[in-house]
């Protein structure tokens, strides 16, 4: 990197591309920009990894990956597009959705080329999180109506191989790829401002560099404390943030010029309790998923230069009943006695139905026969510790019990006769072999054997874990990742990817879509800024990094 003499310019450093945030999206952007021939500097508030490193390690890839083919699925980019288009709604343009699907297999091979392992291990039965042996699984609503008629169902959850949550495996591969390239990474570097000219063109950033090893160690400790304990305690978040603000305020302020552009990949805003309360109040009492750096700073920086925001009211909240799978025999009914949705839908989709139409409240109703089946399955179900714990809590603690549906109705404070009528209608569907909400016939079982149970699924009130994250962010062009103003005009020099941007997964969410989108959008941003640094006059460069001859 070129250091400019202080008397010659106001910049302390100058480079082609500046990436703010060193998680999955930021690392992808840095690698792509470097492979396109650009000089790259990366700044991270902590030591890198972001929410990607803490994730379950599942990425939503399809269109005919080697794992899909080995499992016997004939998925194509067009088939994937028909499903994804219906799932993600108007989060981004149709062209961006199609590009996401068309490049999906390439992005799978790209991440695999960095040493991220994917030995073939297919799990055909969908659960909230697959077993440690699994590398391919269903993670969305591919097999449920209307998706099963719009596109051929295919598993697209590609899980990095390893024990437990394997997001760290993904980031280790990305980090190693960054280290193998001439990319300079600055840890414990907090971006405090965007520098722009009178026309609003973003020229670079101001950043506070923490050089003291002691303060770096303290910053790391506060990050761990704020991300873990802060997931359930707003007071912890505020306390850690206040201390971090003092530490970061004591750092050395430097200005960095970005000739091609600045890429914001700083995470979402689920750890900003104020923004959460304003935009996604349904998440206030849930378990925050991410890191303390998901504090909405990218949004604050973007708004200063006129950036628009999109999908700020959207969130992902996970309500998973299974494993054991027998929980899916129950009927999910709101506090007014109305059936909510197909119980086998993806957990965030279930929560979306509850938030949009059922006042965030509902109970899963089962009878004693189903209860016994669940208990029996718990003896043989192999799941993660949180899955086993959730099943145990719902079976024995987080529920009401009554000898009749009428009595259970009173326990749940439902209108008289409403629960009885809802269960009657549900049982009629079971007898007919066709559920009104489209639940698979193999999961239909009458609720008729007392005692009856109502498992509490109220968002923010139930006793089992309901992780959540923000989905909205800076408005961007879905193909270039360039940040847009409220009126749709691009902001020169500014790009965003990952949870900082409103991207592929910003309307609705299924497991793996966020990391896959971070890779897709990150690479788009890296390519866009690298070409901008060259004045946009270079020969075309594809996303595999190969130069094509014009």
C-alpha cells in the first residue's frame, strides 16, 4: 500500500478498494477484488469472522452441485430460480435473483477451492439443524405447497463438514485465502466515518486503529461478552458498547482513500436495541443471533451520505418444533383459535406467519398419543444439544395440560369453542387425507386422545430458544452491490454486502441463504470496485477471475 506524505494530501493511506468488515461477505469481497487485480485493504472492528464464523456453517447452493448430483437430484439454475423467486419475493430485482441462481454452483466450487470440506453426506429428513455427518440437506420450504409445484424439490443446504456449528470452518477457508493474497488486514480498526466530496461521492473512510495489545485484548473480551451474554441481555449489550466506545475513541485516527470504492460489510442491526425496537419489535425478547458488531453502524454511515434503507421491518425468527419429528403431527393454533400454517414449514416462515397475521402468539396442540410418540423418538433422535434441550422443554415444561379440549381452551385463554372447532376441522382433514394448510399426509394424525397439551410458541414469551436476526439494510443494486439513494440513484464509491445490505435474503429467510448471499454480493462488490479503480475501462472480467479477450 502507498502511504502518502501528510504535507501532500489529507490521506494517510491510499488503495484501490477498502472493505469494512472481515466476515463472510467482507472476505469474499476482498478476495474477488484482489483477484481482479486491485489493491485491497480490509478493516475489522475486532479480529474477523463476524456472524459467519459463529453460524451453523450452511450455505444455500444449487443449480446442479456435485453433492446434489451424487444424491440423485437433477437441479438446474432455472429450477432453483423458480423456487428462490417465490421465496425471496421483491427483496432484489428479478435479474439479481436469476444471477444468484445461475452463479450458485460456481460459488460453491469457489468456496470449496479454499479448502472448505464437503464430503458427500445426504440427510433426506429436514430438521432445524442437521447431524454432524451431514453436508447436504433440505433447509427451506422446497417440499411444501406451493413450492413443490413451482419447482422440483431439491436439497440446497450445503453444510461445511465438521463437528458442531461449522461456520468457523467456512471462515477459516476464507481467511486463509485472504492471507494467500496481497491483501492487508487491519484488526481492531473501527470505521468512524465515510469521507465524501461536495457532490456526495464517497472517497474513503476515517478509521480508529487500536494499537495497544492490552486494549485489543480488552476489546476482544468485550466482543465475546457482548455477543454471547448480550444475546439475551440488553443491559450487557449497552455496558459492553459503552466501554468499546471509549476504547475505540482512544485509537489513532487515520484516513484511507479508496480509488475504486468502499465496501460496507459490517453486519446487521439486531444488537442495536433501539433500531430493533423501532423496526422489528417482534425480536425484542428473542435471542439475538450475530455479534455485538451487528449494531447498525453500516446503516448509520450510509444514511449520512444519503443512502436509502429497505426491508427494515423484516426479520428471521426461528420457531423449530422438531426434532423429534413427531412434534409435526400437532396443530399450530393462535390465541383466537385459528390455525396458523403448515407446521412443517421452515421455522422462520412459521414465525413470519405468526408476526404478520396472528399477533405473534400461538400454541402447538397435541394429544397424549402424539406426546408418547415424541417421548419415544427422543430416546433415539440424534441431534445437537440445543435440539435435545428444546424437545425436552416442550415435552415437559413449556406447555399446558388438560383432560379435555374445552379445559385446554380455558388454560390458553381462547374464545369459548374456538380451539375445539379448530381441532375438529384439523381432524376432518386428517380423515380426508388432505390438510387445508398443505401438510404432508405422512405427518397427519388426529388429535383425539386425552390428555391434551398446548405447547407455548408465543414469540418472545415461550421458554425455548427463538434466535432472531435483522434482514433489512442499505438499499443496493442487486447485481453490482452499489448503494442506492432513496430515489434509486447510485452513490458513487459506496457498496454494501451481507447483512449490511438489503439482499437476496431480506424479505424471507431459509437456512444458508444469508451466507450464500454474502458470498454472491461480496464478490459482486469486489468486482465492481476493482473495475472502478481501473476507470471501468479494462477488458471484461468474469467472477471466476479469468480475463476474457474482447
